C-alpha cells in the first residue's frame, strides 16, 4: 500500500512529491511520458517568461547564466531535482483506470512494454497537464497531416508558406522564429489585437516585422477551411484564399477532466474548476487531491509553475494532519 500516488511528473507533480517526502510520506509518481514531459514538448529554443527563482521547487536553487532560463536549462534543473531528492518516478507508464476502495484507491497502469501494473494507495494526487488536449479550430481540413497544434522549431519550414493561427505568446514566438528561418509567414488572429499577455519585449519586434511586410497579419479573422495546398480565411471584409504548406494552430489547450469525473469529482459547469478546498487541494472525494493546472478550470493560464508548485505543501500538511489524529 502506497502512502501517496501522484499522477503526472511535471514540475507541480515533482513539487508535491518532494513536499510529501519531506513530511515523512513515501510518494510514487506515475508519468505517461518523460520526466516534465510538458516542458520537453515546448519549442526547442524557448525562453521562459519567469525568472529562475519562480520555477524552483523544493527550495533547490535554479542556476542560470541568463535573466530568464531556457527550455534546456529547465529540463536539466528538474532532472537534477528528481535525482537529488531520490524521487520514485515511473516514466512512460500510463494510468488506465482508478477506483475508490475502503482503504484508498486501486490504480491500474500500462507501461511502455505493454505490461499491466496495479497499485493500492491511501492518497491520490492528480497533477496532469493539458498538452494532450489542444483547442480545435472546428473547420474542414483540420485533420490534414499539415496541421499541427504543437510547434517545435523553424528549420523544416524554410521557404514554405506557413499560417500561424493565434494571438498569444506561442503564436508570436513561432511566427518570428519561422520568419527568421526564411518561411513566408501569415498570422491569423480572431481578436482585433494581440493578447495583453504577449511579452513586453516581444511585442514591438513582432509589430515591426508586420510593419515591414516580413510577416503578413490578419486581425479579426478566422480560418474557414484548410485544403492540401491552401487555406480559406474569413477576414473582416472578405473571404480570401492563401497558398499554404503548413498550419500551426496555436490557440491553447484545455485540461482533460475525464479521469477526475470517473472518480466522482464534481466540476463547476461555468468555470470548469474541479470542486476542491483551495488550502488543502482535496476534492469532494476524500483523499483525492489535485495539483497544478488541472485546478485551473477553463482558464488554464491562471495556474502555472509559479503558483502550482506550492499546491503540494498544502496537500502534505493535510495528509499528515490526518495521520496525527
């Protein structure tokens, strides 16, 4: 019987494991991808918005030579933390089911060798991310192989006609990197202007590229359909057809709460936030906790590493307070 089983090996899952371990518990993490898989999936040359101290977990310093750490530095840091804290992490193992028992929870998994595993745990923490659930355009042709919801790097698209859909940091950063690599870039944003969350040091550079005609920009526009060699765009004044080789649909992600619902966790129909105590992070199901972005509801950007890394401390306090009774 495990003390604590954590589903999700991202920064918030690791932070929860550290907090539980330092409280005298023996946590185990089940992660269906690599360690901090969400960060691994970030663009290759991405630079974080946050300063390194805001990404630290377990009080372990995050050293970097820059004002803002890179993706590679973050991967190195979280690997170091997991190793230094001697955390039990099972990577490439997917949770296939869970049910409540008299003593806690029964959890089943499937590893990368197609081997089934069973766990019994007194407490269950769900710390899953949302990169597996991108928002959809909902237009004909979206299923074509040339449409991606994940951007890695620009080199493969040099000289090609690329459409980037979105108006937030991910879309702006991808568009600029693609343009530097020699792609012919069109950005399609349904809003009349860029998101207020676009980095202050990025916005003027991006706007300069638009003004110089190096990036074609359509505000207040939507993709109508996607064809093999073109896309149709509904602008504020007309529907136009653009030559196109690839589409990056960078319009955000949403948490998947199917697993939570299967265990009886209730969610607010308007906000999408799972019912939970914000101090202890325990849901309406006893001994079932949430940590990280899964607690954010429809607005995934409300919780990120900077604040989600503290969820585990409240969880650990709550679990140990019960043991002390």
